């Protein structure tokens, strides 16, 4: 079987020629699923050259249809041969057949994607919405943790935040279990310390409200004002996370912004706690190589092709007072940022304007998270691995009304 593709506006026209049988069904399915993964959610299959369709081929079409339905896409088959039309109609799948191309599909090939470098498609969610910032706990490396400086935090669906904490509610139980966490739409994902530990999570359900005992926390309360969508172009194969941070600041016209990103990973760069800071017995600097007993650094760009949920805050460096909780990004010293990233198995993300809570709940109902880390930027000359970069996805963001509250 041969498959040729032509971008036609928001549609992808696919010319499928040959036999869609057991020998070619897997190839056909994998090819079309790849197009869906790369953001093509409106497929038109020209079946004028498809000479045969078997049950194996029908199963591949059903799988493709289900994948498109999960991201609110669609599929139609045009110019089908008599054999293919009859097969689909007798199996109850004749609704895929269309007498002509969809209305609005250009008649000639069109370039897909955006033509401008660093171009973002913006959707207004709640005009004028702003986030209120608070920092209820502000532990700094490498201080001994004082039980009196911890905070019991409860997370509702209006809160977005990140920090270091434990799901245990008593300090003596928590002191050996402090690790990175993120909170968004009433759900909390946290990484217990330990080289072999997997992330755990607390989901807001009915009367249950997730709670953490935090030694460090940056919280934003309110609604997101904008949704920014980004995708690769011929000029821009991926987006460094600092580029997305700067876009959030620029589009919200603010000095500081809170953001949530859900996107396909080009490569993550970060660090994870493998030993709880609650075990520190005194204030002391922890330097190399002793730091490796406390932190695990990504030695390379990791989790390519997976999906990541990133929660953070960002600000223009020259307009923000110095804060250890919001340091400058070495590769972009004009931008400050603090972000945590959670990794999920890849799931396709619907195009266009999407709701944060609905979209995130879908991911939380799927396979469990794989990892959670604090994002870093390794810009060492020659040997540095750079910063986190993303391929395509969504960024919900809003201006922060009171950035001066950050200690």
C-alpha cells in the first residue's frame, strides 16, 4: 500500500492506494496515528486507489476513528471504490463515506502550521482574570527544616502551585518524605524522595480536598486568562521552555505570570530530590560531590516523545526583586522562572481552545505519572545539555497581580 499526504488547511488529505488487508493494516494504522500525534486531527482519506478492504483493515480504521474521537477530530472517506463502499456499508460503517470533500477544505495543497518563528495561537479564556500569589513556606537550601516553618496546605480547583512537601500531615512522619510537588485544578502530584520512587498523587473527589505539609510553596489562586497553543513549524522544530515563559509574559502584558503547560516532550532537563531535606541536622552548604547524595540530575535530555505537565511562575528579571524562589534562567537571564514538570505516557491533545480542568482530568484518569522533577537549565559551555524543550501543546496563563509577595 502507498500513502501520500497533502495538507489542505486544517485537513490532511491522504491518498491510499493498494490493499488494506492483514499485510498492510498495521502500516496503515501506524502511519495515520503518527499524523494524529503530530496534530492532524481532521483526516480525509481518498480511497479511489484502494482496491480491497478486509476485516483487519476495518479494525485499523476503527482504531484511527477512536483516536480522533478522543481529541474531537474526525475522519471521512471520499472517492471509495464500489468494493470498499459496499464493505463499509454492510459492516455498519457507511457513515464514514462522503460524497465529496468537506466544506471549507482548500482545493490545493496549503502549508500547515504557523509561518512566523515563535508564533503562538492565543485564545481568551477570562478577560481581565489575574492570579493572587502567596508563598506560605520558603525553605531555602540548605537550611535545617524547622517544624514551625512548615505549612498545612489545602488545594482546591482555583489553585495552581508548586513546592517541596509531603503527603504526611505530622512533621515526624513527613521529615524523611519531603519531595517536589505540583498542584493544579484540585489535584496534587508529588515525588517522594528516593532513587527508585515513583510519583504519587491526590485527586480532588467529592468532599475530599488534597492536603500537603510543605516546607516550600509558591501558590497562585484565581482563573487563567489566556490559552496559548504552539506547534512545530518549518523554522521552529521545538520550543525551549523559556520561550514559552516569555510568550506568557508578553501575551498577558504582565511583569509576572503563572502558567500551566501540557505538551509533548522534546527533552526534559531537571533535578529530583533523592533524600529529604527534613533529614538535615544543621544549616550547612552542600556542594559537589556531597550534593549527589541529595539530588539526582538528568545527565541527558530525557523523556522524549512523552507528555509533560508543567506548573510554574515566571517574570521579567529587571522588573522583579531578587528572590531565591524565582532565579534567572541562565540561557535567558532576562527571564526568571521556577517550574516543576510531571511526565505522563503520551496521549494526543485536542487542537484549538481547550479547558484546563477537563483536559487535565483526562490525563489523570489515564496511565499514572512516570516522573516529577524541578526544571533546571544546564548552559555550561560545550558540555551543558541546555534547557527543557517542547514540541507541541498548550499553555494556560494569567498575570500575577501581586508579585511583590514572593520572598
